[in-house]
C-alpha cells in the first residue's frame, strides 16, 4: 500500500502500477534465472553428472536470450505485446519444468535453452512495454525501477539457488521458477487486455540467417570443449570463429536492418573499440558465474549457499557502484570507464591466485571488485558511445550493447569450458585437481582482459573518431 502511494506521487496511476509490476516481475524472472544455475551446478553434477557440459548451461541460455531478444521487436510489431509476452512466459515455464524433470545433463540443457528463449523474450518485451505503457515523462522513472529490480534479481539468483540446493533440492528451484512464470502468464492474460496493441512500424525481415550464423558460431566453440581432442577441438574452434566473422560480414551488408553498428568489432574506430571492450570483458568475467560455486565448494569446502553469497558479491558490487556513480558529470565519462575496466582487470588477475589458493575473504573482495568495475563504467559507456555515432545509429547502438554483452557471456562460457576440460575437469571423477583447473580457467581469462584494456584506451581516446562508411 505504501509502495503504491509512493508511485502515485511520482505520477504513476493505477494502470501504470499494474503495468510496471508485470514488467518488473518479467525482468526479475530472467535476471534471477540467468544467475540461478551458478549455485545449483555442484548439486546438479553430483546427481546427474555432465561436469564437462557445465558451460553449455550458460551458452545455451544466452543463445536463446539473444535470439528471443532479436525476435521480440518484430513479434510485438505484428501481434501486439500481449501475445508474445504471454508466449514467452509459457516457454520459460516449460523450460523450467524440463530442467526440473531432467534425468541427465543433456535434457537439462534443453530446458536451459527454452528458459533463455522465454526469459530473453520477457526482458526484451518488457523494455518495449515501457515505451508503450508509459508517457515520455514517466519512462525514466519506469526504467529506473526496472534497473533496480534487475540488480536485485541478479543478486538474489545465486542466493535462491544456494538456498534450494542447501535446504531442498535443485529440482525444486526449477519448479519454483516454473510456477512463478505460470503466475506471470496468468497476470499477463488477465491484465494486459487493454494494453496489447502497438503502433505498426516498418521493420525488415526477421534476421534468421544472421542469428543462425551467430548461434552456430557460439555452439561450435562450445562443442569444441565438450570432448577435448587434438583434432576436433581446434577444428570446431576455427569453424566457430569463421561463422562469427561471417555473421559480422553478412550483418554489415544489411544497412537498413543491421543488428550492430558499423565496424562493431575493431580497434580502429571509436564505437567498434567500445563494443570490442565489452565483448572482451564479458568473455573474461563469466568464469566466476560458470565455475565459481563448483571450485569454491570443492577447493575450499564451503556450502553451496555460502558459494552463492560469494558469487552474488559481484552483482552487489555492480549495483552499489552504479548507484554511487549515477550523478557523476559527463566530463568524467572517459576517466570512469578507464578506472572501471582497470579495476575489472585487477579482479580477474586476483582470481587466478585467490580461487585456487584462498583465502576466502580475498576471493570475496575480488568478486566485489569485478562487479564494481562494470557498475562504475556501464552507464558512461552508453553515454560516451552514443555521442560518437550519427543520430540514426543511436537506437541501433543502444540495442547492440546488450546483444554484444550476452554474446560475450555465451562465447566466454564456451571458451572457458575448453580451458577447464583441457585442464582435466572432464575426467568427472575424484582424480580431478580442482585447484589446478581453477588456476588455468581464470588464467585463460587474462588475455581477453588485457585485450579489453587495450580496446578501452582506444575507446576513450579523445582524438579517436567514428569514421562513417
């Protein structure tokens, strides 16, 4: 009741509160589920095996999210927002049910890709919904509420997973999210009947070929790490990289419907350097989410719940830093970005030594610093990058940032899977040297962090200009 009155004082009417609640719940499900599996993984592999397939749980989820995010705008244009949002909630629920009932890792991964499709659709349509449900004057307040929910959800995901793994079971965690998604689906069906239309706008065809190339490239890299071989592993890595390069080539040829800005992955153009920076640092920072709980429980003997708290420190650092730096003047954008990325690099180097050897408090410090680095730089990255492009590119750039971010997470999960399984994790038995594996997993992230730092210096260089075609 008190929350409702506060929102009304800010200009939100009852219809706005209802819409904002639905949007926030949709974002909550996706953000929490994206980090949920991190702390469930130790319990999952103990029961159904598949330790060598751990990275796929992240890669497939992100691939589904990228695909659904790209499709959502077109679906909303053609069918309104209600039907696609309802479908996304149902797909998400089915994905959770499949994971909850999975007898092996392969079927659980099927559930993860369905969760990615549903969750990615819910999030993308939520942002579309904000532009429909709220007047221009209320959009900043609505986005602020969504951002707060996102940060809280990303923080709670590992904790929820840890609680279920510690006091119930990992399967019940998926049942819990399946039920929440069904409740959301009911609310969408019941509450969005008056808000289901969107003004028809001109869109190109759905980029099916380009998304297939992008997804196939990521999956080839992931497959390369599933069964380490002197022949097949390098072959599939090369094939995956070629498909990703071809995706960039094909996307650049669709001027009217490009998914990414011009020169997206390069060090020779300002915006391209910025996107390269994001790609490299997301690849370099996914290791804690994918393998952190497994290494912490096996090496340091802590509970899954405590491991969840450690992983959640990264999300906490991001949220606290973003809030603390929100009102910093635009003239400090370049300094904040540089400082944030340098802190991020320090945290990754810190993991190389602290995760295999401890002490635990030092791992917590580096986890918090990892989130702090991204949190203090993220808003300034968007502001600086949009000042570097032509007006007609601003919308495309804003949409490209989360796409590149999720692509980095997916590629990063696949890449560190190769590092982990090469270091012996795929043995899937008691002979695994988890400390040695942890060292090589985090050490393999350092080259991308250093490349990201080079891209950062190119991005923030004042004389570096975006060169149009």
